[in-house]
C-alpha cells in the first residue's frame, strides 16, 4: 500500500478540496500519513494569492523532496494554474495538477505511476497538458462531495468556484477562472449527508459566493453543453498587445447584447478584461472563509471572453495575470449594469433550501459582496433562525478614490448602508471585513479616510494586510508605490483599531447568556475547558475541570453559558 502525505495552503475552498482529495485517496486504498512523515507520495495543495503564498508553496514542495528524495512530489492548485512554467522547470516537482482536476487526483496519480513503471518520459509533469486546463475557458463546475472533515462539528461546503470581478490587485480570476456554480440539489444532498454524519453547522464557501447561480438559467440548470456558463457563446483569444486604460484599470468590463435564452447570464456577451493580481499578505486568499480569496466580485457570467494576452503585461513564469486593455464603451456599459443583486438571488434561495434540512442547527456564510446586502435579501435571511448573524463584507478600503483604483464596484457610503441594513434586521450582527493598507498611490489623507471610516463602522473583526505588489498586474504598474515602512505603519494602526473594536464587541456579552456550539477541549492555565463559538462567532468556554468525564459528551452540543469575564483576550467564560 502506497502512502500519501498531504499539505494544504490558502483559503477554505482549498481546505475543502484537500479534504475531498484525502477522502478520494483513502477510498482508493492509499495510506494517509502526516506530512512530516516519510511517504511514497507528497501532495501540496498550493496557493498563489500573493508572492508570499507562491514562496510558501515552493518551500513545502521542496520540503517534501527533502523528506523523501525518492517520493513522487505533486503540486496541485492555484500556483500550478498561474505559474505553470515555473512549476514545470522546478526539479523538485514530479507531477503538476491545476484547478478543476482535483477530483481526478487518484486517476491522474495512477496514470503517472503507470507511465513511470513503463519507462515513459519522467519530466512530463502535466501528462501532455491533460492535468492543467485552460481555466479561463472552463465552464464546468468541478463536482466534489465531502463525507466528513477534520472538524467534528462544523463542515465547510463549497458551492461555487471562480470570480468575474478582476480587482486590480487580485490573481484569483486567473487561478480559478470564471464563475461556476454548483447545482442546488448536489449542495443539499451533501449537507444532508453531513448532517446524518453528525455535523451541526455548515459554512457555505466559494471563491465568490455572492455570485452563486448567475450562470444558471431560469430553471436552475447551468448553461452550455459542458454544464457551465456561456451557452452557445464564442471564446475569442486575442494574442499580443498590452496596455491599460487609466482609472479602473483592471475590470471585468462587460457589454450585454440581446439574447434569446432566459435567465441571468444568458444571451450575454462580455469582454473580460484581465489585469490585476496581488492580494493581501499572509495567504489572505480566498476566500472565502469567510473571507479572503478574491474577496471582491462582480458576478457576470454566461459571457463571451475576449482575453488579451501577452505583451509587456505578461507575468514572468507564465503567471497568467495578464494585462488587458479595456474599451471605453465597455466601461460605460459596465457602470450602468452593476450587477442585479437586487433581483433574484440564487444564494438566498439556496440558503432557504438548506434551512429546511432537519437536524441542521446552524448555517454560516462565507465572504459576501457588499452589494448583495439588499433590503429584500436581508429580509429573507433574517427570517431564517438557523442563519448565523455573522457576515463578512469585504471592504479593502474606506476611501472612494482607492476603491475606484482597485476596481471595486461600490463606494464607502454604499458599504456603510449595507452595514446599517444588517444591523437593522439582525440583533447585534457580527460584521467582519478585509482591508488593504498601502495600496499604490494611497496618500496620508486617503489612509485617514479609511481609518475614520472603520472607526465609524465599528466592525467586529478586521483582517488587515499590507498591499503585496506582483509584477504584471494592473496595480503593480500604478504610480506612487507606497514604501514598505509606510505600509507597515498603516497596517499596524488598523490592526490596533481592529483589536480595540473586537474587544468592545466581545465585552458586550459579559453579564449575559451566550449560546455556543462546543467544538473542542483545551487546557488553559492548568484547567480544562470545552471551547465553542456563538452564532456571531465569539469564542466562549465552559470549565469542565471538575467533571472531565462529561467533557467528551459535551462536544458537538449546543449549550447556554452565563458569561462572567474574559478567560483570555479572545475567549469569554
């Protein structure tokens, strides 16, 4: 029996996909061992959201080679997708698998091992290109199904992939492709199975879940013969050229033409103008963790893609973050059509369906586009008792000028209206966000706008990251790059502000009762506690030192806890 060691980098979407790959390999008879053990095969599920993420991916691949020089080292995921040439040139990597092929991990491994046994070309890391798809023209959602996770109480459920936003700093659309949504019936079946397995809470995650279902027709089916967006539509690849239009440099600039098919995303032609990678430091992907990866998104799908490739904007190492030149008429149309979040929301419909599953106690949402927070959507969500009042609304900046340069499609004022609407409809909702410090051109006055906005908003948590420059992106070529010491200072200021606000939010629980789903047992200060989260994701603890025999039975149960004080800076008791 061959042994496999797996290591995951990046967002919750990556974590979900890693758990499914682990499950597939185990079912195929592979022995799963810890990554720091000697194994026959090492699989690193990579991340590419920042230069730091790229470096960590390379480090873990090389670490695997050191652990066993004779092992098969497999690079999987986003770093492979955007840096294929670098991966193929890396002597430490034997096999490279991009996104949308993770479900085939066992079959790909078997084919590779068979070729090796037969003396085939050992340096063919992609099996003649079969293991790395052209993700920008992939319209099929990669169906994966999770039966269990490493966590005992909470399960992350992937409901969509891809992003159509093209923020000027973000590489995610190039690593993950266009928006592709999972069929509701498949999501529901997976949730039912996890509930039957004992899970009490599910978290809906994806690269940009606010755009869930925009690639569906009116009947809920995906357009196109391959099960994806873009029914009957042509993909035009224009090679060569470079350049960028001043202003909203990156953008998924779209233009609609009349179409005969019904439903959101049908009959649309669009020009997806690529440009923009980079992201916050610290593997801030994704995502969707509630947060991170591709935290913006402008859901437009079912589109003709005009990809302007090459030129001076080409990223070294075939990174795939390509510079594309917007057309002015496209921008005008884009601004008029930003997107129909106030119309039919497939995400809200899906949450309502999940809410009806018996035995499920909690539903939590991953990162949301602020513009999905409409009166109609919030009214419907507020009517669902199982929905946790914990909302991650990605901000990135509190300055309108910076938001425009980032190619975000809302203003700080619009974001604040979304925050107010949630507070009107939910009792003390926990609202969290992402913020980038030191975006190119950010002046002291613009930074002050962001700091003042965040002080006014009074959010529960902020994930603050220094802008990470990546060559070949729209943001990387912007003038007035902010020096590293200035970025560090601004980041520290916002982190300190976030910590104060988070403390204030948690302090409101003192003297009140908290309802928590208990998830683990932990020793703190010589005593034993069962630790869990409230619906708004505040950590609370129950002292079980005097009744240790009861502790195992308390895990995965919902209890009410009178809150007296802080156990630690982050945990109430």
